């Protein structure tokens, strides 16, 4: 029988080994990325990750260690059953989190944190988003991890030995207290002044290696604590320097005077209807007119040839709700949160709907899914849309997607609502959803294959076909000749090519202006300036002759003085795109993870200034 007083250190060792087993499972599941690492780097994920594993193990050990002290003093306490029950329950919860993290990382590119919690009020959308996950495989891995943990527990810990008759209970409690006190060291990661954090396990310039060194449950708890008491980013430079740099691109964002605007007008009338179509996940990688694959979006490409094409636009972020705010409010994203989660902040954002309502526009918003998802509804209601159409407004038969109504049904509803004469110009915003996971679209397969990439390609093709059908019918309506179409993606996508989550190619998106309201001379124009998703709002308002000063983080892409520059955020990092090249920066490591040879120090500093000033603005909202 094992010594009773070795139980506590054995119990700690068990959890340490359990987290090591979990890391091995993570590396095996992400084998495509793991096989690109050298043997030394792979071993480094375990060696450097040991500090967070030990910290997580210490937190898990605290309750049973305290029970051990009480049980030593109170012999009638069912100590074995209590510790056994606690261990089983904790193990199941941790195994569930670790298994969920496997697929979340593959899809989102960052380890488990509090991001999924913002979707808890939309369980249907959560289920639909996970519809493409290999649930049977994940269930098997969950069971395997639980079984592996049980085997480890039996081999390393075993049953709790009784207290020897010759050893006093006071002395036993004192020994237990000593072991509990020793947990302070692994809890905080050592004796250093600052407790352990993610930066202590970031050891490589390869993002995946650093991510693999993280402990997923520890990362989740850290994120929850940080969100509760979020601290501002450590400044990169003096505030005055950061504001001066940002003023070169977005002068209004820092209170500097705007340059005189002399942008050429593209419209044949001053108050056209505006049909603003946001295309879910339409990455430039699948849009031929902006350099992507040919044949996936023939209708969008046709509009690009006969409209005004912006081939060098980049999404401000990587999630739908972030793209929504960037497009409609011209506001940049945040690397560790999203402003749409804070209604008290979004109430103070400018919005295209309010700006156009002041000019006499009627407004409607169409989405085939649930607007409660990711707090979108509060944002849209604050914006002042007169009519919101969402999933519950479609019949049960029309809800032919796991998300709700597919894009063909959505466009049919818009056509039906606009069939009557329009006494005022309208501002209609439509957000598609069929090209979101799980990519189950109601059409005959166009691109063969059962891979996730093939399914995604087919879903984009379906949305493009639904868009083409809608436009063919819309051209027969009286209102179309007086309508400006704005077509733009909400964000890019890792597919095809499984692009790393921080690379700029994953943020490249299409932007096309089209419709009957364009001047004939403007058709076929290509505007090559590098720009951001946030710039769409000011560009549109300038074309309508409306004030855009409230959109301080947006600028007119058609102005001759527009600086070719785009800034984007991903989870705890940011990147920039300029004619000299691209770079992307990790906030935890506080160093670029990628940087083209032509990137200048000025561009690097501008990216840092953009993050610093935009986060200061976010904090003030």
C-alpha cells in the first residue's frame, strides 16, 4: 500500500501528467501544423508549457488538499469518497474543455478562452456552427482522454491509505497544511515578482508552437479573470507620438483637421437607394476578380467587371459580429474582445442607418438567422433600423438551414418586400449566412469532393448563384435603376489552404459597388488603393454627399489623398498591409510573427500606433 503522506504529491503529479497527455492529444489532432515543427520545438512545447501545467494542476489540487487537512482532524469525514468524486467530476469537465479546444483551435486559430461564452444565448447557432465538426471523432477522443486519465490516476495515485495508528491527527493535519502551502509556488509559476502568464510559455517565433505550449483550461480561466478586470494594453510609445502617426491615415480619430475632400463622384443621382449586401466568409481566395480562384463567384465577378471594383480591401477582424461593426459603423476591431459585446459602448458609435435616416432614407435589415447571436440585435436596434427581419420571421418551411433561412429564401423575401413602389429612398442591409459552417447548401454539388474545403467552395458558389438570381429579377423592378449596390464580405476565411489565423491573406476580401445608380463612365473602374473594411462607410457617405465626420475611423477610398494602408486585428494581435509589404504582431510575445522584407520601421510603428490609439478610443466609449 502506498504511503498516506505521499498521496498529495502523487495527486499533484497525476494532474501534471494529465495535462501533458492533453498536450500530446492537441499536437496529434493538429498534426498538419505539428509535423512542420522540429523535434526540439515539439519538445519545447512540453518543457515550456510545464509552468502553466503546474499552475493549472495546483489550482485543481487546492480543494482536495484542504479536504485532506480537514479529514486528518475529523476521522468521520468520508475523505476517500469526497476526493474521488471531486476528481471524477473535475476530470470530466477538464476533458470536455480540452476536447472542445481541439476543434475550436482548428477552426478559429487560438486556444480556448472566453470567446465561445458570448454565443451561449444562441445555442442553435452554436450547434449549427459546430455542425461541420467531426463529432464522432471528438466523442471518441473525449472518452479516450477520460479513460487515459482514469488509468493514470490508478497508476500514479491509487487509493488513499489510512492514517497510521502511531501518527497523531494534529501532526497529519500539519503535514497536509505544509503540502498545501507548497502549492503557492506552482500556482504563481515560481518565486518571481510577477505571477506566471501566457508570455512565460511563448518560446518560439512560430505561433503554433507557442499556442501548443498553452494549457487550455488555464487559458480559459485567465481570460475570464482578465475580462472581469481588463487592463489596458501596455503602450508602445508616447500617446502624442501615437496620435501623430495615426493622424496621417485617420486624422479625425485623433481630433486633427481632415484634408479637403475632392473625390470623384460615381453616381448618376444624389439620393439613390442603397442595397448593402454583406457576404458571409467571402474570402478573396475564392473571388476571381480580386485574384482568387476562377469560377466560384461568377456573378460577383460579373458585377466587378461592370461596376467599381476595390481589389485590395482587408477585413478589420475575423468574426461576423466584428465585421458588422466595422462596415456599418466604420469602427476598428479589438484584439481581445469585441465592442458589440458592450451595448453601452455601441450606443455611442456612428452608424450608416442613422446617417441615412437623417437624409430621409427608410431602413430595413435582413438576416436568415437569429439576431440575438453575438449581441447583434441590440446593436442594430440602437442603430435605428425601422424593420428587422430574422429567422422567426420566416415560415418553418423556409428555415431550410441549420442557421435558419438559406440565402435564396432571404433574397426572395427582399424582392417580395420591395415589389411595391418606394416613396422614399431605401437603405436595405442584407447579411447572408449560407457560406457559414456547416456549409450545407440546398443545391446539386458543383465542385466534387467531400472535404471541408470542397463544401466551403460549394457554399460560396450557392450564395453567388442566389445573388445572381436575385439581381436578374431585381433588374426588372423600377427601383433597380435608382439603386446603388454595395457588396462586401464580413471577413475572410482560413479555407482554402488552411491559412494561419494571423496571416493577412486570410483577411483579404472583395468590395464592389454596382447597380443602376452608377454613372456609365464609372462602370468597369478599378480602384487599387489598399484599404480597410472600416473605410466603406465614409466612402459611401461621400458618394451620397452626406457628412462623414462622425465616422472618425473611416476614410474615403476614392479621395486622391487616401493613404494605401490597412490595419486588422486577430486574437491578441494585429497586422498591417501597405505597398511595402505586410507584417503581423503578437501582443503576448510583443514581437512580429511575420514581416516582409520591404516593411519599413515607419509602417511597423504605425501599426503599433493604430492599436494603441484605437484601444484608447474603445476604453473611452
